C-alpha cells in the first residue's frame, strides 16, 4: 500500500521515516558489508527518494544517522583538526621470513612465553580512519594525519556506504563511546572508471587507487565524495568509554562485524609460524585477484592483554608487524642522470626515466643513491634499466637490464666534481658514500633547509613549500632561517612580486606567525642538524627544556641521555660551536621563537627516580623486560650486573648467582610484591638493616 504523507499524523511520519531508514540501512548492510543484496536498485531508489522527500518537507525529521546524509553536505571551508584521543601509530616492517621470526622471537622473549596465538590480516593500501560513535551513532570521522591529530572528514565519511551511520545491536552491547579504526580504499575496478571519467571532463587522472582514495576523502564538497565509490575495512577499536569486555583481537573483529562494520574476510587466526608463512604465501598468490591494493600482511598477537604488556617501541607496536611484499619491478630507459643538492650538502644523483608503470603507479624519476652506486653498477644515460618500487618508498634503479644494448658512443657517467648549485668544491669522506658540497653558504643547501624547516613535522609553515623556499632566497628576501620571522616587515615588497598575489603573501605571513607556537622538539628538529630526528629532538627538549640550554649542552650531558651516542653528541657540540649557528639561535630567541618544554617528568618525584636496580630470576606477574621498562619509565636505572652501586636486586624464582652476589655485597634484595608496591605506589621497601629482614614481616606494608 502506498504511504500518503499528506494525510498522515506527525507520529505516522516519524514512524514512516524510521521504517524507510531501517529498510535502506539493512539493504545497504546486506549489499556493502555482507555482499548479499536484498533490494534491487529500483526498490532501493524508490525508498531513498521517498525518504529524501519526507525529510525535505518535514525538517523536524532530519537526523544525522539517516541514510540520506550519505549524499553529502554543502562544501566546507576547510577541515577542522581532530586530536586523536589515542595516537594512531604506524607499524614496523619486515621483508622476509627471518625478519618475521626475529620479530616473533623478540615478542615471545619479552613476554617470556614459548608461543602466542596470532591473527593474520591483509595490509590494505589505503588511508587510516578513526570513526567515533556516541550511543551507537556516528559522531566524528578523522584521518590519521600525523598520528597525533588528523582532519575532521565526518561529512565525507558519512557518504561511504559500507560505514555504518549507526551501529547495530541490542542497547547495552555497544559502549556509550567507541572509536572504530580501519582503512578506507577505492576498489581497483572503480579506479579505472573514475579516471576515465576524470579525463573526459579534462581533470588530471589519479596516479593510483590510494591517491584517489585520499583525494576523494579530502574533498571539501562532500557531495563530490558521495560520487566516489569508497569502501572501508575496519581492523581495530581505538578509544572506548564503558566496560571493556573484549579480550582478543579476533573477538574485536567479530564485535565490529556484529555492529555492522565491514571487516576483511581473509583475516585468519593462527598459532604457529608455519601457519603465518602459509598465509603470507597464499596472500601473495591471490594479491592480483583482489579488488583492492594490498602491500603486505599484518600479523598481530591476538590476546589484548599480551598486546598491552608488549606496548610500543617508538611509534611501532611490539605486538604487530607488517610483512611487506617484495618490491615490484619494471624495465625502462634511463634518459638522463641529474644531481640534486640536499640540506646537508649531500649530492644525490637521480634518474630521469622513460615513464613506466610499476606496481600501479607511473614512475618517471628514480633515485640512484650515490656516486659509488653509479660507478659500481655502471649506469649510463641511454641504458635499459630495472627499476623497483616498494610501497611508499621512492622508486630506485636496481641494475642495468640483461637485455641492455649499448651503442658504440656510450660512455661511463662522470659524476660532477663541483657542486651543481654553487660550483664549489665537493668532498667524499672515507667512511661515507656521500659526496658533499663543502660550501656552508651553498644556496641549494639553504633552500632545502628552509623547506625542511617549514615542513609539517617541523615548524609546519603553510605556504612555505618547495617553490617558495627557492624563491625567497633567490629574490633576496631571506638569507638565514631567522629572516623568515622578519618577513612581515617586507610585506609591501612581497606584494610587488608578480608570482605571489595578496592572498598567498598573507597566507604565508599567517603561516609563519602561527609557527611561533610550535613546541621545542619541532623547532630542534626543524634546525636540520645532521642526525637529529623527531625522536632525538624530543629527548633533547625533555632534558634541556629551552633553546639556550640545548645550545650550551656539553658532550657529557648529551651522552647521559638515553639514546644519544658519541656521534650525535659530537655533531651537536660541533653544530653549536659554529659562530653562525650560535648567532642564529640568539636571533631566533630575540625574535621570540623560544618555546619552553614544560612536559612534566612523571618520574621526577617518584622514589625510584635515580635508583639503580638489577632484575633477576623468573617473575610471576611480568617479564624481566617489563620490570626493567617500569624502572626506566620512573627514572631509575636497570643494570645487568650486581655491583657495589646496585641499590636493589629484584629477585624472582630461581635467582642464581646474582642473588648470591647481592647477598655478599649487602645489596637490598626485594620480592616481586615489594617491587610492585615500590613502582605503583611509591612504597619504598624497608631496608633489612632498619626493619626486620624477614620478608614475611614486610608484607603488611604492601597491603
Ligand atoms: S593495524 C598500531 N591493520 O598500515 C598500528 N593497519 O603501517 C595499528 N593498515 O596506519 C595498525 N591495513 O593505515 C593495521 N590490517 C591492518 C592494516 C593497517 C592497513 C595501515 C594503517 C596504518 C598503516 C601502518
């Protein structure tokens, strides 16, 4: 019977809208998630049209989780930033069985276990997304961004049919707030159609499905995203409020599926290394037949409790690893060899190639690494060469093809002996394969430094990309980093440049202003000191707290930082000894670029701070590595052997020679429960000299 909205009561309208939403949602789920369509296109369309008309005529029927929201919203001005409640981290990579075995052994050693069940999944080559549901309704979707914060792409994600707008399930089975994470992708089959359409309307084709997924998801006009057939696989739960009842990764996937989220059907539970290798081999064979790009297999320890114990090292979890597939190769012609000058003066050769498809991407440039590599492999202009590409890695020239035929006038390539940018001398040190321009004032080096300084992971100055980093020094606007912060005084001069235009000039100046609030680690990293990456910048920042203190750091102080060795310490001391660099730091501080690191040291007032421990024997509730990590986190030292400096020996079961030595040296021996009370609650074990030496009698202290 036809529903007649004109003669219906408000309650009937609400009920009808609910019924239509229910039918469309259920049809969508069957179609997109379960691959088992129920309604044909015409039936689906009729329901959608009716619902759209109802909502248009009765705005009070509007609802964010209505399937009509999937058609997209009006264009947005930009994306808001979303800070991830739990960072979205990356995965470590291995490339062969040995690499996988080494990872698995490290995890088992850490846990002191002989084996641990795992889950094998496909590594989808798309974009990571985090979607938050409040009371079961999609509230926000964010891209991964730099892992700490991403972009709010909610309106766009609402248009993805396989993403539930509302989680299914009995009330009480869905946590009040839950963040589901996964990978968005564009199916390969749709990619070709999309590109053909783009070309017909004169738009540039996307290079690969991954870029097209990213481009589609970052449309400011979500009705444009709605036209792109994006899809998504969920693979984990991020932030949750409410009871956490799930205890394994496998159960996580089952729960997500139960709530209506699409999970990948190839995922398997495995318990042996052989099963993992068989999964990888099978995936490799099937790879070509899948309708989405994958670049490997992800292996995860199944138990969430074990995942929690394993934790992270740097940005990578110890509980998961990506097994990357071998690089894809192709043959092409090396048209010419060019040389670039990098930020530290390194001269890097690159190959201009006859464009060729490798692993779904057209490649026209590839790296040749360094001078020695060219000499050793005798790459010459005009050669047929083998190139390869693995995941996001820059394509590289591997070797001269066995089918290469050289003409009689082919000559070995001669690497330039002067800097192609400033013409200065170059030098090749004995221990490194790199040829460098020795001119500290080389313009090309400075241009790269500027670009690095402004990059997203450094000072994040919008508008100061590759081109502007070249133009500003060339046109005499900046000759050192500090000059950037004086640029606002020359706004009028900038406006006179044909190239820039008012909006771009003002955006650049705004970007520069905004960068003043970047934290100290970013500034330290931005300076481009050889060997200082984001992580070591963070250590320096935490230890010295401000720029002047870093500048004055002695080699001894630097060496005392965990992770900083002699090479880095020397480089830093040398960098800050150069007058020009000292002046730069002084100028930056004077210009107000002087961030202070106020991160609280969690360990500062913990009684374990600065205390030396040795851990021995078998512990009940944790492994020795975990105990050592705890000690370090709280600022203590965990050393390997008992000496006169050892303050506590944590002795588990079957403690051997270390226990004997500790007793000989009168080192305070503590039990695991004393240790836990010490670490967790700061209860310092009573010394046997002061109190009773009987451990039983110490016990009440802990309860
Ligand atoms: S798990 C702690 N599982 O790979 C990291 N990631 O290299 C947890 N990816 O940013 C990630 N398929 O975008 C995981 N089955 C899968 C994946 C997957 C693709 C992506 C994801 C992540 C990147 C890490």
